[in-house]
C-alpha cells in the first residue's frame, strides 16, 4: 500500500481503469505527451498510446463535444478542462447535450463521460485559475458533481465516476494536490456517488464542508475540543449533487447545531441549499441558526488578497463559537 498525494492517487485511478477497460479514453489539453499541467495524467500516453490518450487543441467546447460523441459510440471518455475557470467555454456542451440525452431519448441513451476540472484557490493563481464553480453544475439536475478531499477518496471517487453511466463533473481542489500523502490500497476501491462521510464524530455541533475546506474545518474541530471542550462532528460531502441530505439531517438531529463551510461565494451557493434542506428535515432539532462561512460576494480578488477571501480556521471558529453560545 503506497502513500500517495492526490495527484498520485488520481493517476493510479486512471491507470487502473484504463488497464481494466479498453473503452476508457483520456483527452484534453497537454494530457498526453506532457502528462497534464498538474501531472495527473503522467505516464498514460507512454503506456496506452495516442489513440487512448489524446492531446487536444485549446478548445474546451471541442473537448467536451468530442467526449459526448465518443460516449454515444460506446467509449467512456475522461476529459480534462485544464482549469475550472475555463469550463464555461464548454458549458453549452455540458448543459445542453451531456446533461440532457437520457431524458431527451426517454432513457434509451446515456452519456457516460467524466469531465475533470482542477478548481478552487489556495495556490496564488491568476484570474480564471482559482474559481469555485460547483454551484453552476450542481444546479443542473442531470449532472453528478463530485469533489474529493483526500488522496484515498479521490482515487475511489474517480473510479466510481468513470463507471457511472451518466455525466459526472469531477472537481479537483488544486490546494489539495500536494497537501498531504495518505495510504492508498493497491487493489480496486470505489466510493458510492451521492454519499457523504462522517470525517469526525461529535455531539455538540455539525461542521459541513467539502474539498479543500475539509482541512481548516478539521483543524477548527480540534481547536474546539482542546480550547472549548466541544466535540464537533464533521461531515465531508464528497458528492455535492446528488446531495446526501439524509446523512446531513441525521447529524444535525444529533447535535442541534450546524455550520456550513465552502470557498465559493456566499450568495446562492451550496451552503444555502444545505441550510434550506436542514430546515426542512431537522428544523425541530435546531438549537441555533445555521451559519455559513464562505468566500465573500466579490469577483476574483487577486492572489495577494486570496487568503483573506477564503474561509480559514479563525473564521470557522468564530462561527462555531457563536453557534455554540446561542
């Protein structure tokens, strides 16, 4: 069992799935000869050749459009958009076509594609390289939206996404690519899409997050234990759509309090949907208002101010303590 960072774990998933199923194809900008801008596809071109690992032009709409055509032919394409901020060039293909064919064909055809996108901040990148667009895609009811938080669940979720018969938007937090190493089993492992995990058991407060925000949330939970004597339960969503409302409601029914953390802007974000769902399913158990800790409602702030815009441990602790005192 090797200790891998998230890049290595995703690379392992692609190697194993391509070896297992010859219909799995990889395409995107620089994914072949160069092994991807973040090295996630490193070695695939050399092992599987140019017919299964394809370097594309700088044309996101063509990348996804070609993937859709491949899927209808019976292949299982895994396409990469080099940065999620560039994905809007492919949005018509994703929204108008990939996400509609099952309903459009009354269930006769499906579109088995995975669109991988490095997302989020934390690496001091420029505009269009640090955005968090998960809410755009989660709003489309036919798309699954997956956001891993550790190397091990990244590998397992990508395998599940590749095998899923419907289109999956697979968002990879860049800040986590090299953040930590974790033991990842050599043998095949999957995680069901649409299921959250309890990353930390607790009784006093539920902290809800996903992707890169799991690290400051878990750190805040430890501080709450050490300094406040409060045991926070931490829920890692893993899949934003479909949302695991049952796990969320069960946790909040137990603790009576909830704080939702994400690095996308606050208004109309995932936190609002989660809060509304908890009010519907756990209102009579709530002992305090549900709080959100998010980025601010501002356009790209530039890397010099990025840290101040993203939720950190201090902001999470402030919201948690206010909720506990209510």
